[in-house]
C-alpha cells in the first residue's frame, strides 16, 4: 500500500510538470492498476483468514464446551461410582454380619443338640431321637414314651424325659421351643373329636408339664397340632403309623438380631 501511494504521487508530479513521456505515464497507470488489484487480493485474503480465524475460535469454544461437559459428566460418574462403592461396602459389611449371625446360630444349634443328646442318653432310639436340621434341633418323642394309646395324659416315663429336657432349656433361656403333636391316619374313636383334637391336646399337655412342673418360660413355648398331615413314614404299615404317632419338640436359637438385620434396609 505504501509503494502504491508513493508511485501514485510520483506519477501525478510527473504528469503535472509535463516532463514524463506518454509511454511512461501509461506504464505508471498500469502499475497503479496492478497494485490496486494486489491490494484488493490481499484484502480478500486477509478477510478470508479472519473468517477462518473466527471459525477456528468458534471451534475452540465448542471444544472447550465439550471438554467442560465431559469433565462434568466424568465428575458425575465419579460421584456415582463412589456412591456405588459405598453401597457395595455397606452390603458386604451387612452380608458379613449376616453370615456371622448364621454361623453363630449353627454353633448354638449344635451346642443345644449335644446337650440334649447327653441329657436324654438314657432313652433308646425307639423312644426318642435328637437330630439337627436347618439350624434347629428336633427332639422327636414317640407315643410309647409319652402317652397311652388314644390319650393326652403324659405317663411317668414321659414326665421323666421332659424333666431332663427342661433342665437343659432352663440353662439356655435364649431358645425358642415349638411343641408339635402328630398322629397317624387312623381316625380317633373315643374322647377326642378327631386327630386334630388329639394332636393339639398332646402338644398342650407337653407344654403344661414343661411350664407348670419344670418352670420353662411360657414366653418361649408354642404348642400346635398337625394331626396326620405331617407324617415321617407311610401310614400304610403298622411300623410307619407308630413312627407318625409322635411329638416333635423343635428348639431354635432366638434370632432377634438376625431378623432385625434381614428386615432392615
């Protein structure tokens, strides 16, 4: 632009003095025209560059926005991951606590089974059995040990067995006691309305001996009758029917803390 201006001024001066030949004047005018074209081309080039710069700046702004969004999203994911890890840690701690309680229940159940087996060792397997199943101890007493046929009055040998059982229960007050009466499928014909009545009466009779005679806590005892509907052997044989005429005393360690943990969120 500066060269163009000087050349233009010089041309004017020469023309004004009339000392420049016509040929030189035409050459000067041509050079001025070329410089004008160059100037315009340069201006267009500058304008294009400015547009490109503006476009690049816009791209940079967009990229910065994307980076900001990604950073925010990563922050949210990091927060979610942290929360998930905390939830997982709480669940793992809860699971470990639950497993510890289950292990403790199993330990206590085995301890109760051994104590009951030792206390009732004077009775043979045709009279009673002591087994452990599903974290509970089952003391299964046959009819021939506890009751005369068709009766709900506990006989002396049955009372003796219950005294030994009660001694263990009173030393372990954290035991839940379920007394379940069972019969065979032969309908009862005297005194009781049906086998439901007989099985329930027998369970209640056992509970009364434990609570009233041997001071077992009544809050720990539940009595129920199952009639013929929970057999352990087929009722088609006399041997099977004899096994089904039984009273199950089911002993479970109290699981208040376990139930509380399971029901908690």
